[in-house]
């Protein structure tokens, strides 16, 4: 928790002023019972006095009343100012912590993100930051106030009556023992509750982001059940945590009232023995409450602090996570050409087994390369190594003749444009989405890119053309249209290497062929790597790489592979057979 305090740096003046003001509030609050005692004493002394003495006493009482009012106003001013300053510091701390987390998340590589999961990152950034922020606010407002109040009230009480004060010597340790029994159980249960909360968030996040799939598979009932389970789980653990609090609170209250009773008994005895004045008794009574309340407060804050530790730890994990893909010292800023070479590359996700096994191949700048293989044969994994979305486990990936690790990540990714298999569009207009590729692109350039990706005709058929709003995640366009817009966005970057990972799977064969021929015509210097399931999507490529179980099975042209690669021939035959059967059926009709 303390390590996170550096995020409160900007607000340290506020964080410092707040406790000072709180101390001011305490001081004025502690003075009030003293004046109260004086008032009671004055009344008692003049009870049987003559009229002149009584009118003098009334005058004194008014003066005391005025004093009390001033102290109360000062206490109020300090208190409300402290609340305001504290809120600025607390909220500011939370905001800069969230900002810090956001900055850090932007540096994360895919594998860093894989490690945490999106849902957990969201919980860390919202619920956990809130907990830490509230604890910080409590710390600066009450952490100083409560102990100062406790010590000062105790000293004043001892000064007035050591006998009465001795009650606290017994009562306070007993309260500590009771709390020592309850608090660890409560903290443990609250931590469990936080974990359940994490799971709950993950479950609703998954449901909401994939609501269309849920509906398409008519899984609404299943999802409802799943939600109910995690909601019930969360409620159960929250009740279990609250139960211990509910048990603890009356126990503490009982202890408090026993203490007060003991104080009343001892104080009455002291008054009868003339050791204590009646006026002082009222002050002592107020102090007793202040001592007990501030003592409980101090302990509560400590408990809250321990609970927030769990949240602080989870935030710390994100902040301390080393992005595993970083710029080297003196990085190369620009990629010279679009050549790609894999030298004995192996790769694995996290601690799993190798998904790429000793892969080597070379692609010359400007070539069009196809990658084929069964599903799960690591096609996507191979191409993700080119823009360094992941790093190799061993071997080297060279782009433009240099190891990808020698480039600045920005420079490398500027040169390598990739249409991911799971691609997304964002809410906003078509033009805004396309300009993700190049924010300064002119309308002409947008048109050109759409022409290459065969998107122009349908974009222009929309009444608002390029200004058509896409809705969240691009819901307003069909799957094939979305793919073509994603390709246009990638082309707009004017990359040296363009990677299309199964990016034309939802478009028909004729459109697919048109896109490839436009790519050849308009981007002759760009290296094009096309992952596809259909032979027709790669048959005219300069070379086709066949992957099998993460290793290279063969590399060659369509013709060569048909002659010598069994895997390729099998895929070809299967697809050809499909076509022939279709043709036969059609001719029969
Ligand atoms: N983020 C990930 N974390 C762990 N394992 C992964 C991850 N992504 C892929 N894998 C695993 O790596 C292997 C290769 O996956 P990859 O996505 O590269 O296959 P692919 O050839 O692109 O398949 P497809 O044709 O279905 O897209 C698979 O066994 C898969 O389970
Ligand atoms: Mg894939």
C-alpha cells in the first residue's frame, strides 16, 4: 500500500494539510468538555449564592457559552475544510493511480495481457482502485485524528481523575483481545468476498461482450444460471463476512457500556470522597466516549488497511509487471524493406509446450506468400511473431534483414500492418475507423484503400457513405464487409509488410480474388502474407508455406506443392471435391 503512495505525490500538500486540519478539529472538540465542566461548576457554586453573585455567574456562563460556540465553529471549520482537502487528495490519488495503471497497460504485450485476463484487469482498475482510494482517504482523515484524540483525551482524563482513567487500563486491552479474535476472521472473509467479486465481474463481462453469441446459441438460460451461481456465491461470502461483523459489533458495544458503567461507579465514588468535582464528571464522561470511539476507530482503520492490502497487492502486480516486449537501447527506428526471415524459431505461450517448432523460411520483399495448414497448426502464432506481438522462445525473426528485437516497437509495428483473425472495428464512423491506419489520410486515400479491399462499392451504397456510424464494435456491417474495412484500415498504414490472417474468410471467392489482384497491382512493393483456409485464396501466391502441428511441412508454389505435398493435395482434393459435387448437383437440377 505504501508503495502506491507515490501516485499521491501531486496531492501531497493536500494530504498533509488534511491531517493538520483534523488535528485542529480534535483540539477544539477536546476543549468543549472543559468549558462544559466550567459551566457546571459555576452553576453548582452559585446555587445558594446571593442575587449579585448569581447575575455575575450568569454573565460568566454566557461568556463560557460564547467560548464554546467559538470552539464549536472552529472545530466545524477545520472539520469541513479537512473533508474538502481530503476529498481532493483522495480522489486525486485514485485518479492518478488509474492513470498509472492505464499507462502501464498500454505497454503490455499480448502475453502480459494473457497473464492477467481482461476481466481481472478491469476489476483491478475499478474496484481495487476504489478500495485503495477510500482507505487512503480514511488514512489521511481519521488515521491521525483518532490516535491524537485518543491520547489527548486519555491525558486530560488522567489529569482530572487517575482513578477513573485506570478503568481504561483494563477495558482497552480487553477490547483489543475481542478484536484480535474477530478482526482476522472478518478480514479473511472479506478477502474471499473480493475474490468472488473478481469472478462475478469476469462472468458478467464475458456475458455482455459476447451477448450476440449467447443469444445465437440460445444459451440465455444457461447464462442466467451461471450468473445466478456467481451472484449467489458472492452474496453468500458477503453474508458470511457481514455475519462476523454483526457478531462483533454487539460484543464491542457491550464492552463499551460496561466500561462507561465502571466509569460512572468509580466517578461517583470519587465525587463522594471529594476527589472529583461534579463539573469534571461531565467532562470525564465526554472524554470516556471520545477515548472509546477513537480507540475503536483506530482499530477499524487498521483492519481496513489490512483489507485494502489485498487490493493494493493486486494493483501492485499490474504496476510491477515488466512488459516483456520493450524497445532495446538505441533501437532502429525504421524498417528498410519488407523481407522476412525465420531462423530456427520456436515459440510457446506462457509455460505451455512449443506451438512453433524450429521453423525456418525466407520471404523476399514484395512477395505474396500464402500460409496454409489445419486449424491449430500455429498459422496465427507464426505471423504474430513478425510485428513482435509475442517474442520467440528461441531462434530469430528478421524483418528488413534485422532482428525484430533491434527495432523500436513503434517503428516495427508502423511497418508491419496486420489484420488479426479476431479483428474489431470501434464505435464511430467508417472514416474514423479507417483513419486508425493513418490519422492524416485524405478522403482520396480512404477511397483508394477501400477500392483495393473491394469495400468502396458497399461503403458508397450507404446513404452517409464514409460518415456512416458503425455502432459499437461495428455492428452495422456484415461479417464480410467488416473484414474488407479491416483490410482497408491496414492498407492505409502503407506498410512494408501486410499480413492478412484469415481476413477474407467471410467474403466470396470472386471478391477474394479481386482483393488479391488489387493488392498485387497497387501495392507491388509491400510483402503480403495471406493466411487462408481456401486453396483458391493462396494458389496464385509466389510461395505457399504449409504448416503442420507447428512445424513446416513444405514450402513451394501451388504447382510444386500439388506434386509433392500430401497435406496440400489432400486439402486441394477435399475442396475440389466439394466444388465438383456442388457443380454435379447443380447440373442435375
Ligand atoms: N493466447 C494463447 N494462449 C495459449 N495458447 C494459445 C494461444 N493462442 C493459441 N494457442 C494455442 O496455440 C496453438 C496454435 O494456435 P494458432 O491460433 O496459431 O492456430 P491457427 O493455425 O491460427 O488456427 P486457426 O486456423 O484455427 O486460426 C493451438 O494449439 C492453440 O491452442
Ligand atoms: Mg489462426
